[in-house]
C-alpha cells in the first residue's frame, strides 16, 4: 500500500513539474516575442504639423534621392491624388504636376550656389521683382510684367502679377533647386508650394 502511495506521489510530482515547465517556457516565448515586436522600428521622414494637407512622395524612381511633400485633395486647391512627373533620361530638369493648379520644377545646378540663381533673376529685364521672403537657400518673390506708358500699364492689369518660390537643397553632393514654373501662381497656391520646396528631405542610401 505504501509503495502505491509513493508511486502516486511521484507521478503527481512529475506531472506538476512538466506543467510548470510548460508554462515557464510559454511565458518565456511570449516575453521574447513581445520584446522583439517592441524593438522593431520603421523610420519615416518626420512630418511637421503644418504638413497635414500634404502627402509624401519619394523621388528615387526619378533619379533624385529625396523625399518631397505635395498637397493632397484636402488642400482644396484643385490638386489630384496622382502626381505626374516628367523627366528626360540623363536630363537636368524635372516637372512635377499635381492637378491643373500646381506646377513645380526641379533643376540640377551641380555645384553652383543659390546666389547664382538669384543673380539670374536680378539680371532679367522682363519683370520687376519684389522679394517677400529671402533666406540663405530660399526665396519667395512676386513678379510684375514691365510695361511702358500709362496705356500699356492699364492693359496689363493684375493678371500679369504672379508669385514664385525657390529653394536649394544639397542631395548626394549636388545642388537641386525646387521652384515654381516660369509662369508662377497665385499667392494662395504659392503658399502651398512654399511648404513643398522647403520640406525636401534627403534619403539615406
């Protein structure tokens, strides 16, 4: 009788040990999985609060190792959800069009400084230029078509006044200028373009 009791105690003890081991191993596995999940992080370019009307777009497929923010439909400026990007192979210019009202240009300036771009603006003779904002690598300016005489001025009117922005970013050792197209835009559209050209992010290779 005593032998039977001893065998039963050993059996119960064995089962208890196996059960405890199972729960211990299970808890370890769960803890390890949770730990792994917490340590896996995906990093994206930081978005600032004033970019809530914008969507990020990588320009890597088009030969520029950068990330840009373009206005989405919530901006209510007639932008579309599918930007159109035009670039000739081995060319030095890109066009980014987001709907009928948003037309951005990108130019590869190599190692030329931003001051050369400003100098070209100041040397042209077609428009009068008024700088609204001017920073080291960014400008916001208004152009007004030059006219001669009072009658010509009356015919020109407000439609010959346009707004422009331009910003230079160094990407992989080359200077790129992100700017409005030559015709320019209204101030409301250009205010959105200001955020686009200023918030360009280089991407790590």
